[in-house]
C-alpha cells in the first residue's frame, strides 16, 4: 500500500440524512485520506440505519482496497442506486475501514454536526 493512503479518526459528529430522516449519526467516523484529495468519511455500519439500504448488484474494485460492495438507499421518494459502499475485506494500512460505509456525494446529505 502506498504511504499516501492513511486512516484517521474523525474528531467530529457526522450525520447522514435523506427524505427528512437521519440515516446515520456517529462520533466514531474515520476519514480515509489519499494525498491531497478531500478525505472520504466512513461511518461504522452499526451506526447506520441499514433498514433503509438494500444491497446493490453493482460491484467495483480498487487496486488499493479490494472489492467494494454497494448499497442503494430506499426511501419514500424512491430508490437512490449505489448511494453507499463498503470494502468488506481491505488489508494493510486500510484494514480499519472494514465494517464501515461511505456515502456518494450528492445522493444523501453527509455533514458534520
């Protein structure tokens, strides 16, 4: 794994919203940082209302983190396909993102509280 890929504990409370509902709220988020790119916030799955998410048939893979599993948000206004993803078995310096979800920008509102 390249050394420019790091995971740090977020010092903020993070909230994910859609359709007027809070889908996730946590003080245990982690940030995946890669070089000078904006960090990607990953939220522990147990802090996410997974009842609003269904597994998607979409499969992708990252050479640095392995295969990703995608989830679609299902709310009162319909489905948002591939609104979230997780890496099920990352290794090395990114192993800490296992069991966490990241959310696609523009699909759901992800913000610091």
